[in-house]
C-alpha cells in the first residue's frame, strides 16, 4: 500500500489545478469520508446537511421523521465527532455567558435544563431505531426510559457542575410524565446529576397541551415564585421559545425528532 | 487531462477498501475539496463548522468578526454549493408554508423581507474583505452599497416572485439609512424586484437603536395600520425576533456578520 500516499498527494496537486472537474470529483470524495458526519450527502435532490441546518435553525418545523435518505448521514453525525463538537460550542457559550454575570447571591438565580437530548442522551435507543427515521413509538421509547440507563450528555453535565459551583440553582423541566419521576431521579443521580432545586415533570393537567405551552406555563410559575431564570438550555425550540424563556437561551443540536 | 478521471476512480477504489488509513486520508481529502464548504475544518481546537452552526442557531451572539482561522472555511462555504443549498431549503420551506395558507384576498397580507444578505447579496464586497474576518468598515461598505450593483440572492428572488403571484404584498425593512433610498430602489429594480408595498429604511429617529428595536417598531406600525404579517425572512436573528415578528419566520444563513 505504499503507493497510496504518493497517489493521494499527486491527485491533490492535479485536482487543485483543475477545478473544472469539481462535480465529478465531489462524488468520489464523499465515498472517501463516510464517517466525517459533516460531509453533506450523496442523495440527489436532498442535501442532508442543509436539512439538518434547516431543522436546527427552526426553519423546518413540525416534522415527524428524519428523511429516510438521511438515516446514514444523521447516524454518522451523532456517533461521530461533529455532534459532540457542536454540543461543546453551545455549552461553552453558555458557560462564558454565565460566568460573565455579576450574580447576587440570594439563592434566586436558576438555570433551566431540559432532560432528553439535553441532560440525558437517548442515543443508545435511537441508534437501535433508525436515528429518527422511524415514527415515534411511545411504547418502545417508554420501555427504554424505564430502564433508567440513559447516559449523560457529557457537555451538559460539565455545564451543570460549573453552574452549581457558581451558586446557580438548577431546575429540570421535562416532557416526561409524573409517572416517570422515580426512574428519572435515579437515572439523573446515577450519571452525575446529584442535586437540583426542582424536577418538573409534565402533569396530567397539561395532557393535550404542547410542550411549548406546558414549559412556558411552568417557567412562568418559577418566575412568579421569585426565581430569576438567568439561562435556559434545551435541544428543542419549544424548550426556549414562549414566555419567560430566560435572560439567555441555548439550543443544543437534535436532528432526530421535533417536539412542538 | 484525460488521466484524471481514471486516477480518481482508481483512488476511490483503493481507499474504500482500506479504511484503516482514514486519519491519513482525511487530511488529504480536505485538500481535495476546497469548495465543498461542508467539510469541517483543519484548525486545531476550533471547529469552523461548529462555529457556523453556533452562529446560525443564535447560540453565539454579539460577535464582531469571523475567527481568522475560519476565513478560508467561510469563503469556501459561501462561494461553493452549500450556501446556496442551505438558502434553498429555507426559501422552499417558506414557500410550502405560504402556499398552504388559505389567504383572504383583501390586500392586507404582507411578507417582510430584510435586504442585505436576504434580498440582495453583498458577497462581491465580502469576498474582497476577508469574508467577515475584517472589522466592519462603514466607509468601505457604503462605497460598495452606493455602486448599486449588489446581485439578488437567487433563492429569495424566486420566493418574492411566487409570493407576489399568490397576492401577497412585499414590505422591505432594512437597516440601510434613508440616504440610501434611491440607490437601493435602483439596485432592487435592476436585479428583478420590480414592485413592493413599502420600502422601510432606518430613519434618523432610530439612530442609536439596535436593529432589533427598530425593526420591531416598524413591524408594529405595519400591524397597527391593518396589515397581517404572514411571513418574515432575514439573515439576522434581529430580523425575526422581537414584537410582531409575523406568523412564521425564516432565517437565511449568514456566517459573515452579526447585527443586534
């Protein structure tokens, strides 16, 4: 195989001087980097990279499943380095913001964390279920949740620990139901989230309400009870839009599902 | 140059059967796709791709310049296919939304367009000024604007034409000053934007106000005068956040500058 480096180098030189060949070359380059996770797509007519950007910027909304053509792209993105790098940029910005604040130490400063795909990761489940290309199956997903074995999203766990050291209180607001309080508590503690001010789960009074409505209402309750929401982080736009969203909001990547 | 296709094909075959060489190959692959715009980065410690996602999702705010290490990445992104693909996904979603509406034909439905990097493109200027890595220079930028030669962003022009056919009125709200009304009018008409309901420029009463404040106030005026803002598209989050943002908002890509 010693001929390979020489060939690549030669080719790089040739191609860099013959940009007219670009469309042809682009196709083969894609085949060479299957695990980059950031490499666009090989699907005619649909750019999975553009689709993902459209989703992350809230341009594409109310979608039910990841396009079937993008299963491999989304899978490689999530299991490769790019998802983690993207998450790190978000939590890093959150930390730069938090530590820049001149906080009064009166116990009223809270940071709101969503749980699924923010605090905990369900990637082990989604890796077995087409990375979002399959329609949401509540039975299967709840079986996974009840195992209580979801890992932490490492970037969020680091942010959580730093915020606690700063004297900020943490409030979890999750779309998980009240019936999952025990398993959620155990799961959070097992992976490193040892303390919090409140763990708000979706009670039956909100049945039929969107996450947007439920989370807005619960944040409003927080503010009315005297807390200042200095920050708010989630993977869904419905976590960070609405009323009393917080002084600053942070959107983690999630190309697997959409919650309104 | 007829040897090139054969070489590429041969190389693709060799490499696809030797994935153990991936780290080595990845480095050279980057050199082979200078115009892909979606290829991550080669900068240690900073993922330009993650930076761009952070910017587009409003996680990274109030930045003054593109990181110097990302000049080449951002330039290739903008001049290559990915910027246009990303823009097309946004305007396509906007069109799918608009045509799904059951609009009353009373002349009150408007769509708000921002101008720079939305309706018109300043890419010819930024290509000569480091793609956002240089600090904003109002003298140089205004000289460019006064030439009146900015091309249309093709995806936005198509959306504009379709909306007009649907009976929707167009309102431009731009951060350009009143003193640039004539050149802006001429430029818009020259590249295909022939008609509009209003062209709102930033008057002197707003001097010292952010774009967020100015645009919110002007949209509120529109709504108070009886218009319904059914849609709103811009490249800055300050175009689409605030009051009376519209029934749905659309964020075009812009990794070159940030306006608060």
